[in-house]
C-alpha cells in the first residue's frame, strides 16, 4: 500500500524530529516543495537540494546558504520505503555538526510512516468490512450476491445478528468496542462493524456462536448497565437482514426491561405485535382505551413498569396494595383489561402488548 503523506503528517514528523535533535527540520516532497518545516517561513517554498535528493535517492549536503535555490546550510536525506522515495527530510545547520543526526532523523521518519501506513491499512480493512456488513443487514441484493460469489465460504453459513448499544455518557464504550473486536478476531469472525454513534453489529456464524455467546456473562459483569444487547434469530446468509431486524427488536426489549441482553427467540408475542399495521394498533388502542382516564393510564404505566407487581405499584402510588387492588375501577383496569394475566413468564409479553397496542 502506497503511503500518501499529507501536510499534517509531515508537520508532525518535523515537530517530533526537532524535539529530539534540537535543530530546524524540513520535510520536502518529491517535487522539491517544502511541505512542512519548524521554520514556518519556509513552508511552501522550493528546495533545490531536496528535489535532487528525491530524484536521485542520494543524500544531498549543502555547505552554504543559497537563496536563489531556496536552500540553507544542512543535510537532506531521502526517505525510502519499499524502494520508493516518499520524500526528503532536511536538517538545517553546519553539515559537520548536524550530519551526526542523520541516522536518527531518518529513523524517526520511518517510524512515523510505518505507523501511519499500518493505521491506513487497518482503516481500509475496517471500511471494507463495514461495507460488507451494511450490505447484509440492509439487504443490498447486488452487493450481497457479489460477496457470495467472491467469498462462497461466507454464503454457506447460518448467522445470528447481535446488536450492542451503549447509553449516552457511557465512559466504557471504547473499551467495550475493543473487547468485541478482539473477540471477533480471535474466533475468526469477519463480519462486524461499528455504526456511529453508539451501535456495534456482529454477524455471528452459527458454528462459532456457542463460543462467542460464552462471553456475554463477562461483558454483562464488566459493562452493564452502560451497554444493552439484542440477539437475533438464526438465518441463512441471504436472510441476515431478518436476523438483524429481530435483533433490533430484542435490543429495544432489553432497554424496556432494563436488562443487559434479550434473545429474539424469547419474544414470540412481541414479533406478532411488531408486525401489526399501525392503523390496526391505533384502532385497538381506541377501542380498548376509550373509557380510560388519564389517571387510569398513569396507573397502567406504573403497573407495567413494575412488571405487574401490585405491591410495588401501590408503594409508588403511596397507597395500600389492598386499596389499589380492590377499589372501584382498579380491578377492572388491572385485570379485566389485560388480555393475558397468568404465569409470571408472560409478564413481559403482556407489557409489550400494552406498549404496542394500548399505551
């Protein structure tokens, strides 16, 4: 990968070099233009000796200042990586004095450029991976088909989409992203990406899902309540977008329940209600709620926030639970108007129904 040196990067190099060697330093491009300098007056001017050094790949020493050629006393070293001259770094001063810093100067440049190249390669890989994931979760059919043809090993797998979201102000977001990325890399997973500003999506191949899922309890211990997660359904490659849709629903459920993670397979009724047309939900709401007062709806909201606990609802309303349970209308509101009232495992199902259809 060819390194394209920006003026900003060149300025970073010369500033860091001067901090080490103590002399003014220039960075000159292959056309002889001074891209960056610790002597700001020289930035953008032509440097003949630097141009020669870039063209020949040989060190150029300037014994005397020459304003016509835009040069000052000093030594100019070509920076060569992979047999390619990337630029020239020059140090200003008496050659016999500043020449002793030549090796150090070139090494400083090489370190900067190698780190920059690695970061650019990592960014390019991340960008490519992100495009793949986005095509899959948003069902870009042409790109998905192209990906399947280029990497048939991906198309032969089943996947589970996982969506993580950190809450506003969470200080551990960076650490959590790092944990997710490292886990994916260790398990050989390639389909994961960060979606600005607060979401991380992973498409987990089913063959590694058990190993990946074992990390969830640890992540909960380390990062909850700042992070919520939704796990989608198992789907073939060409239907990953369905798993992603269910994962987002599960993520919302996790936020509603105030828990770390919800699996889509545990949300049967929620899927049904989510698929209802908006007009149908509004009609149901109108039919069911037309006789409820604002006070009644407030009572229901607290009741469902407390997972159908009459005792907790009464505590928040500052009344005795018997008063709440048996006073006129309360029994009607708390029991008769609830479509299902039975086993505790259905508590969340009931809550979802009321959220989508009533409240």
